[in-house]
């Protein structure tokens, strides 16, 4: 599904590292995958466990994802992100914006999980 970013954000970059990982063009150490999301270890962890959970779609921000993604993808992504194997008390979630994982920090919610 094409991205419809807010006017102040750049269009989706199909060459960002997350897009390349989702397409299998860049390597990753998979932790979990289903039709809605891919979870993999961060190559530069900021904590002993640092897992990235990326929705399978072209979204530049949480706002874009929330507004543009089909309901099934949103629900499936959050189910994947909140799997007990990925989430524990005290985790921090950061949502990516156009391939930049620190652009939109959000506590306890989907992109890198740090424990």
C-alpha cells in the first residue's frame, strides 16, 4: 500500500534499511515474523536485548501508519509487537520515521525493544 505521509514528512524511501530488510535484500537475525510484521535483533544494541519490530508496509511515521494502514495490518502489527517473547516489563518502544528509528520515540509501544 502506498504511503500517504503528512505534508511535513518526506515520502517513503524504498531504499531505507528497514525496507531492504523486509524485502530480504539486507541481512537480519529474525526473532519473529508473520504476514504483518518482522522482528529482528538490532545490529547495534543499546541494551542486552534490543529487538526491532517493523510493520510490513510503506509508512513514514506512526501517524502515517495509523492513518493509512488497513485495520488488519495495524492489529497484526501490535499483536506481533506485544508477543510475550518480545515484550517484558520495562521495555521501551521507539517507532521509526522514514527509516530513522529514533525520530519518533514512544514509550511502551513497537520499534526497538530495549531491555
